[in-house]
C-alpha cells in the first residue's frame, strides 16, 4: 500500500484531476496534500470546504503557513505519513496514469532506492538522475532522508537520489504515461525565483562530493 504526497502552492490545479484517480486506486491508502502558501487566513478556515475536497479518512490536507516550498513540503508530508510503508512523491502539475501504481505494488521496493519518472519506455537502473525524474517518485518510507533546510525548492530530488546511492540502493526509472503536464508551473513567481537563487547558492557550495550523480 502507498501514501501519496502532493505539495502545492496553488500555481497548478492538476492535482485536482489526479486526486479522484488516486482515491479509486486499490493500492492507495492515503493522499496527503501539503499546501504551502503565505496566506494566514488559511489557518482559520475549513480547508476541505475551501478547496472542494471531500472530508474522508483517505485524504489529509495540511496547511504549512508558507515558506516550506517543495522540498520542505515533501519533508512535512513524509512526517505526516506516520504509518506508511511505501510513499509516492508527485508534483501538483502533472496527471499520471495510475497503472504505474499497480505495477509498483508488484515490485519489491525494499531492494530499490527511488523509482522515478522516465519517458524513454525503459525500466532501468540509472547512475545519474534523469530529466523529469523527480516529478513522480516511488520509494520505501524508511529509505527517505529529509532534505536539508539549505535547499527548499530545487535540488530535492537530486539530494534524495544521492542519499539512496549512499545507502547502496539502486535508483531506477519507470516509464509512465502522463495524461497532462504543466512542468514547473510554480517556478515563475517572484518568491519562488528568489528561493531558487538561494537554493542554487547552497547547492554550488555543497554538491562537490556527489555532483556526478546529477542531471545537468
């Protein structure tokens, strides 16, 4: 069974299309949507009613209060997935074929690090993170290593990829059909662009030991 974690700062609404597909899937135990906005009024309203999301046990909406960005929201989502055995990290700006969940349910994730997205049609081990890898990632929750505070929006999938390599867990790519995508929909806002600059500064100072693992 999987817990699916979707971070969003409301720049894309594709997650609304994905949500019913996840709820219908027999291998999805819970969906956690981590909403990261600097809008304090969100703390005082019924999030489910505001976003038109059914209030059922299978869905958890969590409002961060802002400032977590993508990587911090992944960390928070994994923290909230207390009883999860397997997790799926998915961007809010894609809609993916849930058949990939069924395939992963038949896969022994214990022996893998991350199985990420690929468009080349091949299930294969990858030494360097491929383009698009972090849009959709399957893994054992216990293998997840929290992403450092120094990188809040970018490079989180690079960090996770490398940490799995350190654990001796091979990372693989999975071919998965995307019904819709709106890549990097959140990255055009001023606040996100400013954070990306800070992330890049941190990354340039700290990635030397393992930069060969990363897509460029």
